[in-house]
């Protein structure tokens, strides 16, 4: 090598090293989760849906504080004076800064609609989150065990899941809910709690199978992979294989299931409350829609307020779920 070449390399050494480091940073590997999060940060649909969900979450979370500051209540203490209604039981007190949604008809309870709406959002999100967490826990455990099982255990789990999938949701809910109410709600003080527990049981019982079935398919495709076979050969306990080897590889389908399960639970809770087998004694959008149906012609906003809130929340959850599914799908280019 000539002296000129050596001087050229020596002079360009630091710059060349910087260029190599810069190239290494540019081509640094990223995990699938990080790639999905980067996609979501640039997804305008997801950001808009997340903003709507965050707004509903904050309103529901701080519903007691908001109603206290406004001097209203979702219960009987917020009811209007019967003397301030007309002969049809309609409130003569229109919407105002203190009561932006006005009052319900006196014969329908006479409560403040905005306070009831806030607590309805709180109930819908609270029930959806509780059911989703319990459902995910059951579905993940059953799906992992079902996917790794063979022989008689696989047959039993298949029979149980197929049996629950065959049960009609509405018919069983309409039949079982009154039985649970009568069994646990033996007094007025415990009836509201009994209706909540019964609703959670019904929704969980009819939700966990879908997640278990999805995860079982994923586990079937992973259990013959080299890292699982290696773990078996070196004597790793089955529990550690399930939760330390398989579970980290199921993050994407679990997150997608979570995002799509939430809107389904919100809708199911509203439907059951509307049919009278859901929550009792606890403010709910489904209850409000049920109470407002006979008053639609006389007081249309009484029905549209909870209905619009329910539709906006479900649409936002569905859009967020679709965006999350696309972000975790490596075949998409959004």
C-alpha cells in the first residue's frame, strides 16, 4: 500500500468510524412490539379513537367529582320537584350550565340526565375492563394448556369449549340472570351488588372461549418449534415452558383480542341492561335507554343522549382495535 493511500485512510479514520456507527444505528433491529407501537404513533385513526376513549375514561373516572362540583346527583337526590313538571310529567326545567342535558321526565325518575350519563359511562367502562381482565386470564391459561395438551385432556377441553360455543348467549342470559338475582340478591341492600356479580359471571362465561380457541391455534403452531423442543430436551418444567417460553410469543394475539373484546363487552352490558337482566340499582346507559324508550316522542334527547354516548364509545373502541390489529400484523403496510 502506498504512502498516499495510508495517509488517506489515516485522515479519514474518524469519519469512517462515525459513518459505520451511524449506519449501525440506522439498521439497528427493532422488536415486533416496538414496530407496532411506532405504527400506532403515526396512525391518525388510532390517535383520534384513543382520544375519544380517553375522554370517556376521564369522564367516567371523575364522575363523582364532576357531579359534586355541579351540585347534582345521579340518584334520587338529583330528582326534580314534582311541582315543576307539567300534567304529563315532563320537566319544565330546560338544559342549563348546571344541567346541560336537562332532566328526565318526573315519571321516569326525574334525575339529572348529565349526572346519569356520566355514571353510565363509568359503569360501561368499569364492567368492560373487569370482564376483559378476567376473561383474558381464563382464556390465556386454558388456551396455553389446551394447545400443549394431547390425548384425553385435549378431548375434554375441546368438548368443554365447543359446548360453551354452542350455547345461545341471549337465551341463556335471560334464563340464568333471574336465578342468580334471586339466589344472591335476598335484600334491597344486596340486590345491586348481586346484579353486578351476576352480570360479570354471565359475560365472562360467554367470552373466554374465543380467546382460548385463538391462543390454542397459536400454541399448536409454536409447540413444534426448535426453542420449545430444546426446552423439553433439557428438562424445563411444563409450567415454565407455558408461561416463559410460549406466552411472550403470544403478545400480539393477546393485545388484539383485548382491543376487540372491549367493545363487544360494552355492547353486551348495554343490551342486557336494556332487556332488564343486567344491572339494577346502578346507573347504566342500557337502563337509561330502556327508561327513555316510552318517552321518545315527548322527550327525544332523553333517549338520544345515552344512545349517542354508547355508539361513540363502541365505534372508538372498534377503530382502536382495528388499528392495533393492523399494527401487530406484519403483513400490513399502514
